[in-house]
C-alpha cells in the first residue's frame, strides 16, 4: 500500500512538474512578444542656452544656480556705459544730419532765387546785345560798345549755367525732392537706424529670461568678460518632462504611436508612471554622430542600431519631482502577442515554400 502511494507520487512528480514547467514556459513565450522593454531610457526636458547678444564686462549677476525665474525677469547685466556713449554719439550725428538736410533745403531756396535773378539779368543783356547789334548794322553804334554788351551777355549766361549746376548738386543731395521731409532723407534715415541699433544694444546690456525655467550651470562671476553668442548658462524650461527610450531596431517591429507603456525611474523605484508612445525617431542615433559609421568600407561589422522613442508621461497624484537626465526603465505594450496558430502557419508555410522552391 505504501509502495503504491509512493509510486503514484513519483509518477505525479515525473509528469506534473514538467507539465507545469511547460505550461509556464509556454505562457511566458506567448506573452513575451507583446511587451518590449529597455533600461536605456532617460528623462528629458527643454533646455534653453542663455547667451549675450553683445560683448562686454559682467556688471551684476542677479540669479543663483537652481533658482526658479519667470519670463522677462533680469538674469544679469553687462556694463552699459560704453553703449550709452555710443547712443549719445549717434544721436548727435542724427541731429547733425537733420541740420544738414535743412541747410540743403535753405540752399535750394536761395539757389532758386539766384537762378531767377541770373536769368533775368541774362535776358536783359541779351536784349541789349541784340539792340547794339542792330544799331551797329546801321552804323549808329560803335564796335567797342557792341563787344562790351556781348561780353556782359556771355557773362550773364555763364552765371545762369553756374547757378543751374549748383541747383542740380543741391537737388541731388536732397534725393531729387526739395520738399522731402528731413525724416525721410536717406542720410537721416541711416542715422535713425544707427540710433535704433545703439538703443537696442543698450537694452541688451540687461539679459532677461526668455521663458519660465530653472537656472542651471551658473558659474558666471562679476567682472568677467563675455563674448556675444557665447553660452553662459542655461534654463531648464518649466514644462512637463518626457522620457526618451532607446530601443533596439529589432524591438520596434510592432511599436506604434499611441501605445501604452509603463516607466519606472531608478531614483524612484517604488513609483510607476503610465506613459503613451508619442513618436518614434525617423533615424538612428548613429546618423547624427559627428563621425558616422562608414558602412561601405571592407571592414564592415553588423551592429544592431537603436532608435529613440519619445514617451509622454501621464501625471498622477503625489508623483515625485521629475528631473532631466534621470535614468528609467521603459516597458511598452505592443498589444501583439505570439500565437501558436501563427507559428504553425509560418512553419508549415515555410516548408511548403521550400519544397516548392526545390521543385
């Protein structure tokens, strides 16, 4: 009796344990194709580099590292005295340009009056010359008197031509329009544009936050010389971060935008975020490398590439703070598991295709 019971238990162990293991393995295999996961994932946030638009000496640093700032809040100032002097200088040049245009307009009016007088004198001397010529033809006037009047007429005409040339030079300086307002003259407009640039440079001595954010990498000290367009520090934008997961290309066969995922940060192992696949990169990370791989060379080695996948984190109550750069583990539900029918179809279909190919 005891031997029979022992034999039954042994039989159950020999059959049941492998059966349970087979069922568990089959379940694991069937569900294994549905989920893809990676630990190559990081929290990302928008980061704005703060660079001055002018060069100069740092006068004041108004914020500290990790300080939260609002859009428009002053961050630092650059010594403004050189830019104030430049603005004063260009304003003086602008006043001089306006005075120059008004002087030209006054010169134009004087030249117009002078031309009218010269033309009247020339007409008078021309009439006198014609009269003396008629008298000389009758033998009444002397030759010397005729030559004298003709010389006066030529001198009057030369004066008319001289005044006309002067009038043309003034008209050219007035851009062809003697009634043009001073503010519309090219010289004045050029000086006004220079004044706007100088005023803009003066305003740029105060660097303000372009957006709400947190100051990072602040190492700037008062008195330092800074160059234009050189990053000095950065702002981490106060928008919701996201997660960028780098999956192997072989794992993305069934990954689609809109699929659900779970995210666990290494810094908060007890918290799990629900996430949504927002986008899949159109290119691998190697395509953006400074030295992309030369696959056309003779020493080619196949390497599985990774593609970044962007995931939108769904908020939940009581979540800890998310910080850019934190590492994470991402698991995406592709909603497509393995099936025995599909495997059988592939196996038998593949065999049939092979036999057909052999025939």
